[in-house]
């Protein structure tokens, strides 16, 4: 019996600690109706041009919780305007990333150009000084994101 307590109890405590840490590290999403605006820009060499903007409105309080949800909605409902290619899986440690928008695709991950994004209105991006991955970044009402296809950031 002491053997089970000696080895079993620490294992149970470790499992409990991991579950609590996992819960605490999840993004804190806000359940509210949201309107989010995304602008897509191509900035190659000395030339910058805007592909356009799109505004997405949630259909309820429980959708569009993360930036990845917004991009999924665009792919479902507005693919004719913005065809967004994502790589990876929502379940990956870092989630998915943007591989391309319309004809602007990252052909070589080592040399770029790549798609990046920023927001001056999203409180998590502003507080951290950068935006996290699309499947970890909560979105809030009136957020505005700029996605840029460039060789460097």
C-alpha cells in the first residue's frame, strides 16, 4: 500500500498540475457579438498594394472566438474574394499559419516572402507587443487586423 502512495500520489499530483496549467494557459475568449475587419496588403520590394478589406460579423456570442475562426469563416463564405490557404492543424502545438492569400503564396519557408499580421486594436496583441498564432489569439468586437505579404518584418 505504501508503494502505491509513494509512486501513485506524485503521479496524480503531476497530472492534476498539468490539467490546471493547461486550463490557465488557454486564451481567454469573450462571448459577445463581434465585428472584425481584416485588410490584406502585398509589400514586395518598394511596391505596396492593398488586396482589399473584409468585415466579418459573428452570428452569435459563441462563434468567432479566435482569429483562426474568422479566417475559417472567410474561407467558407467569401472564398471568391479572399482564398486563404492555411497550413498545419488547430491541434498542433502552435496551431495553423497562413500560407497564402489568393495568388500570393509562400513558396519557400526559408526565404519567403511570408504572410504576417498585426493589430493596433486587439488588446492581446497590444499588451504583448506582437500577435500570437491564429488559433491562440482571441478576437474582440471592433478588432482590426492588417495582414502583410512581405520578405521581412
